[in-house]
């Protein structure tokens, strides 16, 4: 419980202290000159904890003037303005929303030079107790993303000579992340799912499974992106649907290497040729039943879930698991991880290895065999 105590000095001036409990004991802040300051300090203790709040009070008490204090919220806007030169509008808008639903309300109103490492740690502990709009706890990954933005903003403050160091750098983060389990469909399971899918949607579902494209990439394709008469038929990924402040828009693929050419299996070529027939070159290749952009939310609720139920599968894959299934089957058929990385549009081979490395048991066997051939006579020589 945090409370404000009012006192009068010998000269009759009103003074304030804020009381709080710590380690089971009632403690008091140093004297605060104004009622407004006491109310603010009470809020800081409740939001950040006494240690961070007292550090802020001490920092402020050491100031010789009240001039031009720069708030963290102001630095955030300056950071986003700088990013706007290179990032997409959707990315900038998402960063602003991310701050607003995480550290912004607690840390944003504070002077940037009064934010301590303890305040950042207190925010992380608080964030772990909060729930999203859907009533779910914030995942460690979500908190790490928010912390990454906070750290970038504080690094910007260092560049602007507003603070001497980034107090969020290397602050410990929750390590109990559990990503959604990857669901891999067998060939028979995919055929059952495809058969249960309404005919209008089968070309899209088949393309996702046989190319490994992301949802936003596949649904942004046009007939101009296809080269079905090449010696090796291909499609080109050059754009994807993105979320922006004003809604969904077409922008660059997710990663720098997302702009790529993907070879097509022979079975998919006639499907895409029929899909492109009668459409202008710049039209969307895959559309909703009534025309227009395919909404992921509509597809999931009206098409995907009913098809899963009709197929009678015991597995419950997400639409994104079609991409994982594609990668799994490519590896099983002998595709090397470097070629797969380029096909999937990953930023690096490391990303591909981190995501799909566990699907390479034969690689571990081969590595052990190769290691055994390095110096086959060594162990008899040094054995017991």
C-alpha cells in the first residue's frame, strides 16, 4: 500500500512524504516539496517499485534547473521519425503500437535520463503479469520484442547525447519461451485436407504446400509473377501483404532475401496456368470467392477450420504449417539446407537451421561417420 503523508515545517510551509512497504517494513521517501510531486512519486512507486522511483527522485533532486527534460515518449517519436527513412510505414506503425501496449504507459512519461536499469527490470516483471486483449499472458518472445524496441530507443537517446548509456542493454529477459509446436503433414494427410477443401481454394492451398511461400507472399502473387513456359517453371516473389496503420497494403517481402525466385514442381504448373487464365497480368492470382484480396481471418474461419474437421485429421495444423511441411518434405527428399534457405526466403542459413535443424537426423549420422574418419587410428593409440 502506498500513501501520501502531509506535514508542516516550522515556518508553516506544507511538505509531503510518500510511505510504502518494502521487505515487510514501512518506509518513507525523502521530503517532497509539492502535492503534485508527491502524487507523481506515489504513481512511480506503484508502477516501477520503490527502488526505481527513489532513483528517479534522487536524479531529479540533483538537478539545478527544471529546463527541457526530454521524455522517453519524445525519444520514441524521434526514433520512429529516423526509421521512417528506411522502414515501411507498416513497420513504423507496428513499433508505435508495440510501445503503446507494453512499456509506453509505464516508462514513456518519464524523463529519459531518469530511467534506470532497475526501472527496466521492474517493467519486464510487470509485463509478465499482464494479459493481451485476447486474455492471454504475454509470451517471452513478445516481451523480448518490446524490450528490443526499448533498447533501440535508448540507444537513440545515447546518440542524441541525452543519456550516457543504454540501461536496457543486456537486461535479463524471460527464458521460458515456448513457440507454437510445428505440425508436419504427411502426403496422405495433405491429400485428405486438400480433398476436403472447397474447389475454389484448392489452388491456393496446393501452392502453399508445394512452394513453402508465406501466406502474405502467396496471396500477393499476380500472373505476371509466373514464368510457366521456362525450361524450369518458376514464380517470383517480389511483394507481400503487410499490416499498416491504415490497414493492409502491398509492400516488400518479410526479409531482405524474401525477394526470390521459386522453382515449381510439374504438378503445380497446370494448376497455376488455369488459375492465371482470364486474369490481367497485374491482377491478384488468388482472390476471395467474391473477388478481391483474400483475408487471412476469413480464410481461417470459413475455409481452413471446416476443411480440417471434414478431413478427419487428428492433427490441428495452422495454415503456416503448410510452409513447415513443405520444408520438412524438401529436407526428407535430400534438399540441402543452403538451397532450402534460399527457397524459403530466410535472411540467413542460421535461421533455417534453427527452425528446421531438428528435421535432419540423417545429417547427424553422416557427421558422426565423417568425424570417425578424421583420425581412425587415434583411439587405439591412446586407449587404455
